[in-house]
């Protein structure tokens, strides 16, 4: 009897030991994937003045690498799931494709025309590129790594955004003061007037947001009933993006960001940036706002909850990153 | 001679880097002045020479930063905006004045770009304003 009791206690201890070990192994695998380099959020900054892309780790806030790309890189977009970064080089008329796992250049796609801005369609793994000089929007297939379609659009196509809800390509025509909306069959859905000199564009849900450079304003366009309204920002706004029902706008001449509450329709904050802030993007996990400063060759990082300035980091010459430039 | 080499390099660089695309050009030059940043900033605000070519957009005292736009129209560049900043030098009686200009060439359509309307011409013309401008301002402050 006594022997048997001892045996059962021993087996109970053994089983607890094994169960604990099992859980520890599970926990180890769960967290080890969390700490992998591959999952670090990074900012990719196109430096038009020195033909490079600065890659910045958004956890340590340090530059990981400076990658040589084509000549005069400007536009950028990222396919998040595929971890591919597309950079448009206006000097060499091509697209540099960066593998964001190892941060190496894996492909150069020849366009034969200058790419101004880029947007991505994650469902189809397609990249859309505005061609300023020949008034086209090119489609690049990320699987084939080549141009698969050319769509003739209105004059001076500049900014481009992809609206997931309606599968629309939304394009600003800078010198015509219009916004063009194309559906997935490449048919023009609507051409609508904007303010003077529309450049950067963002589109999400039922709306498109356009920065009107010469009017110091942003137009908000309803994609359902085509109604619109404007709000004033700082001098020469270049781009606009929306995060948590709040619009963020870069004011290139004021060296500031206007933060506008879309619910109350009021400016809630104006933040000082580096010199000539052009573009912006968000790190969702850590609530970071990253702004590229063309004038001071740097990026400014802010907390989107407290609006506190966290750090200014030196990049290459003439940092621009026109498009989505943060790997989440 | 130095100037010729510099211009040639500027032309070479510009044709290499910016033969296509509506790319903003940048000229950024600095000068060290033997005066405190406060004195230099006050002098800048009262300096009339710059206002013969540029119109003041704003003076930000806290940041010691002045913003300008262009008045002149007969120039081989367009969409010019500039800022002049006063920063601390190596000691209390030294300041660094930095002039950053952003502009485009005059021709913005498809290549070929007509002579005299290209990036190199625009950059050279802005350098002709910025370089001597800073030298003149330094003389003015240091002689006060």
C-alpha cells in the first residue's frame, strides 16, 4: 500500500513537470517569433539627393542600413504581407524592389518613363505608378515583377491612392486641379474638381483626401454622393493621411504638421517638424508618426497619442518617401 | 578657375541625377559669423539687402528662422522658397547662418529641355544669389 502511494505521488510530480515543460516550450516558440528581426517595424526613406534608401528600425530608432537604389528615388509603396518595398527612381525611369526581410535589392523593373508616385493593391499584389510626363498609370504585377497594364489618364497625374473598399485608383491631376477616380476595370468613375495644385492624396472608406498646395487647404471628397468640403492648413501642404479619424497634413513651407479632427472638424494640434516636411506615415503598433524632412535631410518621429516629439533622425540627402513607407 | 570647375561639376551632377522628372532642387550654404546668435538674428531681421530680391514670409524668433519667397521674376528658376536660420557657433560669440533654397527649373514638360531652362542653369543661378548674399551679410554683421 505504502509503496503504491509513493509511486502515485512520483507520477503526479512527473506529470506536472512534463506539463510545465510543455507550456514553457509553447511560450518560447510564441515569443521567439515575436523577437525575430523579420517582425521589426521599419521605415524606408527615399533620399532623392544621393540615390539611396535609409532603412530605420522603429523600435530602436536606429538606422539599420543605407541601400543604393536607382537615380533620384522619390515614390514608395509596400506590400506588407509579401514584405516587398517598391521605390520609384525618376532619374533612371525604373522601380527598385527591396526584399524587406533581408533588406536587399532583389529586382529593378524598367519602366521607360519617370515614376512619380506609387500605391499598392494588397489583394491583387499589384502596384500602381503615376507617369507624370506621358499621362499614364502603370500597373505592375508583384508576382511577375513587370508592367502588365498602362492606363491613359488626365494630364499631370501626381499623387495616387488605392481605395480598398471600392477597389478604386484615386489620382490627382496637379496642373488640371482635378481628382480622377478609376474602378477595377480601369473605367473612369468620376472626375471632380479640387483646390489649386492638388498633390498628395489618401483614400479610405467612403472618402478621398487631397492636399491643395497653392490653396493651403485639404479637400475631403465623398466617394458616394461626390459632396466635398475643405479645411485650411499651413503653407503649401504636400501630403495628407488619416489615422484614427484624424487627418495629418505636412505643411512644407511652415515646417509643421497640421492635425485635424475629422469628427469635430477642428484643428487639434500643430507640430513643429524638421525643414520642408513632405510626407508622412504611421506605425500602427507603437502609435508613431514618421515625417520626412526634405530640407534637413532627416525624419521626425512623434507619438500619435500624446503628440510628443520623440526623435529626429538623420537620413540621406533630400528625404522624401512619397507614399506608404512603413513596414508594420 | 575654381568657379568654372564647380559649375562644370554642378552641371555634370545635375544631368546625371535629374535628367527627368519635376524634381525640386536644393541649394544649401552656410557661413560662420563672429557675433552671438542673438545679435546675428537681430541683424538678419533688419538687413534690407535680402529684401531686394526676396519677400519675407515669416520671422520665427524662438527658432531663429526666417522664411522668404522670391520677388524677382526674370530668373531662370521657379517656385523658389527659402529659409535662413541662425544657429549657435563654437562659442557664445559665434553663429552659423544657413541658407536653404528650394526651387524648380523653369521648363517642366517632356524632355528635351531647352537650353537655359534646365536644372543646372537653375542651380547655378540660385548659387549666384546665395553665396554672395551670405558673404555680404557676414560683412555687414561683423562691421557693426
